[in-house]
C-alpha cells in the first residue's frame, strides 16, 4: 500500500468489543469480543458492526482480533481455537468489505500480547513468539498492521521485529496515561525515535481519553509523521486491565467493562467531531474511535474529510 496514505485525512472505524456487547453479544469469561468468533450465532454481529462503520464513512476497518491473543484464549480454556478465531475474524472483515462494495482497507489488529493497559514483563522470547503466531495468521488478509494499544517500547520493538519478517506496513497505536507517557514510563518521542523504521505509516494515541489526546497532540505533531487518535469514551482517564475487574470463569457470563469503567454519554457524535476539529488544527490526519464509540461518532468524523 501507499506509505503516504495517512498524510491525508483518513477515517478509521470505531470500537468493536463494546459495540458488539451493545448489539447483544453475550461474552464468556474474559474473552470479550472473541466470543463473537467462537460462537457462530454471533458472527453476523461482527459483519454488521464492520458494515456500520463503513457506511458511516470509515476508510479502514480493524480485524476483530484484539482478544484473540493466545494468553486470553488459553486463560478461557479455548487455546485450541486460537488459529480458528484469528482467521475467522479476518474472514468476517473481508466479508464486510465485499458486501459494502467499497474500496476500504483492512488493518490487522495486533494487540499487546498479555493484558491491556499494562506493560508485558514476560520473557522476551515468549512475547515475540506470541506476536509472531498471531501476526502470521492475520497477515494474508490485511493491508497493514495496527499495533493495538501497546504499553511499552519493548513491546513495540518485538512487534516490529515480527512485522518486518512479514513485510507489511504498520500503524503504531500507543497507550498513554494521564502524565502523557506510556505505562512503561517512556515518552512518545523516546519510543518513536528509538524504534521508527521505513514501514511506519504513522502513530496514534490508542484507546485514550479526549483529554490525554489533546494534552499530547503537540508532542505527536513534533514527530514529523502522520498522527492521530483512536479515542475511548470510558469515564476514567486510566482504565484498568480486565483481570482487575472481571473474575468470571471461562464458562460464566463475562462482566461488561463499562460497569466498572463507565461511559461518557455526553460525548455524542457532534461533540466528538468538534473535538476532532481541534486536534486537526494541531496537524492530526488519522481519526477514529475505540471503546464505547460507535458508527454515530464515525459518521460525524467523516464530515471532516
């Protein structure tokens, strides 16, 4: 694909997991959105959610592979379905693109390989193997990889090592705390300067609040590369990892994250769009949503094209 793709304003999709729950997904344990892949009766929800984003104006959709990481699958005693779930997510994304009859791109969501919002401190070889195994399954179906909510430069480095072997471009999504730094304590600038390579399409503030995006926009601008955001609408600035609030067993109904983390109901599509205008003035070209955003937010963003 064109490595300059994000130098123009581009619209990404909204969050998948929370939207699936809102549409009727009943999740098991801590599988969250992966349940929609394993249980065939929910497959259509995935396709419909992708289609809603495309119809709202998204030019890029992410594969529903955020919780198909090996650790999460094994924790929920469905590790034997690791390959099936990752491939199914990609097939459903392809199906949505085909049904839409629109020339949109598919990005492979490659998440942090342990839990979300916190640094993965496991052995380097284990982490890199987890990245490689998931990325290899996703790779044949996608236009580029999206590093989905990574919390340390070390994890970015390992993911990039894997993606280099697969020869695909990458959009890097960094999670940020209220202090504007990654959970590892590193700054955005440190990570980009240390690990940026010629395959980077850009960098985004990933699954963070509007306030943190606004706070870090100038630093992102000074990196001299395409930047933007996939914003969450949690009611808290620093969301908790799933193991901190969901103790459901693998055969029990999982807890909706918004019960613990809340939702900012006041951020309508129009409010979201006004916020985006502010960040665009600072130079942002990559616009999208994460947890608790939906197609109504994307529809308003698409008016900024």
